C-alpha cells in the first residue's frame, strides 16, 4: 500500500473516532437500531422513518451506557426526529459550510451500532442542487446526494466533510438510490421549531360542515320522489303531491341512471328544485301528467 493510501486511511480512522464522540445508537425494539447525532447538549437528532415508536426509546452512548430518551417531535417531510436526553452531553463540536461541497467531494458517514461501536462509510458527493423539493413536500437547500449504500445502523448518522466538520445528517429516505445529507441549516431550523412547539405548523385546506333544515315542502317532496323509466326516451318522476312529470331525454345514454341524467341536465343534483329549469311542452291525462323538455 502506498504512503498516500496509508495516510488517507489513518486520516479516515481519526475522523471516524472524532465523529463517534457525538453519535449514539437509537433503538426502540429488542432488535435493530439506527444512529443519532448529539446535535446539542441533551438534544439528539435521528432519522424519523427509522424511529418506529414514540415511547420506550433508548440510546447507547459513546461510553457504552444505555439510557432512556424522550421524543420532542417529528418532521416526516425532512425525515428528522428530535430526542431529549440529559445524559447525551457530548455534542457536535464544529459545523462545516454545506455550500462548500461539490460533486466529487469526499464525505464520511459515521453512526453507532447497538453494541456501542462506531460504524463508518466513505461516500462521494454525487449531486449538489441549490434547492430541491422532496416528494414529502420539504425544500432542502442545498440538496446533497451521496453515492453510498447506507447501512441501517448508520441511518441518521453524522455526515462529515473532508475537513472533519459536520455538514448534515444521513438518510436514505428520499432518493431512489444512495442517500442524502439533510443540510445542517435545515436540521437547526427543524430542531428549533420542534423543541419549541413539538410539531411543524403547516397550513391546510379544510371544509366546515353544518346541518341545514329544509323547508317542509322540500322534505315532503324529496321523501316521495320516485323515478320510473318507461322507454329510453321517456323518464317519469312521481311525487307524493299527486303530480307525475315526464322528461323527454333526447341525449339519454343507455345504462345511465335516470337521476343522473335529469340532475346533470338541470345542473342540480337529486332534488325537486330542478323542476323550474324545465319548460312545459304539453299536458296529458287531465292535468295529472305533465310533459317537459330539458332547456336552459
């Protein structure tokens, strides 16, 4: 092995050891785990999709202790979950400049296994976009894709640049292949909001419903409304008022419900209030049967 490769290998090992001081293993079940970053003293950031439960969360710290943590909040749109743990005191010491990354730059992803040992992966920055919206709706600025197959135990781990500074959190959640680094400014913003409010406030559209009392006439009319198909060109409606209305259905499609045809033609839906839209053509049967044609 050449001297350059040996020097690179030693540098990567030193960077991994340095990064592992601020990483923890996150586990909520009897098997399996992911990683978390001690972003601030007492605050751990991990991948939201890898956190399978909201309660009974435990961390394995760099010194081997297994301690309990509580969930401060989640943001699925950025795949960030924030945990509180007073025992996690050794936080990230230095953050790097995310815009300084370029395609081809080396990056190191460092996490921690459930057994307490660090896990590392060497990645290449394969794509940098000034801003991109993920399929979950969040905008990441910049969008940093890493050419690496992320181990499950390293999901939520620290992403280090070539200078040994933290530039984000690793997650395979959004790209079709490889992984991305959730940039440190985005993580800081989400952490601040989740610590304050426990959730990310978002606008939404809704519908408010309230009951409306119909008039006695409409209730009586609708309660006795009956539909009859005599021929494909004749539709009859009978009411409990004793009147029978006939519709001349010139554009009727075979198989279409009578209600659908009449209501669509009158621009109303299944209600007797559509009758004023119909023009009388003739009267039959001494006034008890009325013939109408559909018209504007």
